[in-house]
């Protein structure tokens, strides 16, 4: 159909790469899942007579620093990859070095989450001890699983980079996901600190 003024709509020749579109869909789905879990936590606490507050394990604050540092190292790597792939290979050290540091920091974060769970178990707080401990384990475990997914993305990027087959949009999508995991963790830590 032609509009009354006679101008046809013009479609753009450019469309975003599939990895860019996919990552936004994934991030939105993750955000909605954690919004639902947060809402469930708030409603359950408000209607609960068996809610028992507890102090968060102190390792969570170190974990926060590790995850924030990993975002910084990922950005350092991303910038070096751009220079490296731009043909200036002799002017920059291997950009994979910072990707490996990011990977290590991410692994330390997940290990720190496990230490937090062990610490809670030693205090007698298990998954089914009370609703507050259930929400703690659920939220931190689901986030840790998503971080493991991000680590898988980092490994994929490192392998592609080592074969000189990395596309810039693949690294951008991985970086968006990783930074989102950091922001999500800050939100979860604040939620757990306020509500538990």
C-alpha cells in the first residue's frame, strides 16, 4: 500500500548482526527472570512468619570486587583487540592476556560463591532451613550459573581470537553479557543485604 502523500517507506540496508540482537533478547530474559525472583522474595518476606534474617557472608564483598575488576580487564582486552584486529599487531601485546585475566577473575568469583555457600552451611543455614536462606541459595546459584555461561562465552572468544577468526560483534556481545552480569550482581547484593 502506498501512503496518501506518495512516499514509500524506505528500509535501511543495515541490520544489526545476529549476535547483537540475540544478546539483547538473552539479557532481557535474564532480567525478567531475576525481576520475578526478586518480586517473589519481597512478597514472601512480607507475608512470612518464619523468615529468619542472617548476616551475609563477608566473602560476597570480595566477590563483588573480583567481578568489577573482571569488567575492567575485559574492557582493557576489548580495546586491545580492536587495535590488534585493526592491523596494528606490532603495537599491542597479545590482547588474549587480558581475556585470560578476566576468565581467571570470573572463576575466582564462582569459587567465592561456593565458599559463601560452605560458610552458610557451617552456620547451619541450608537451602531448606528457612525461606531467607532458600532465596539466598537460589539467587546466588542462578547468578553463578549465568556467570559460568559468560565464562563459556569468554572461552569461545579466546579460541576465536587465537585462530584470528574473531568478529568484533562477537566480542561486543560477550562484553555486554559480562558487564550485565556485574550490574546484576550489584543489584542482587543490594537486594540480599536489604531483605535478608
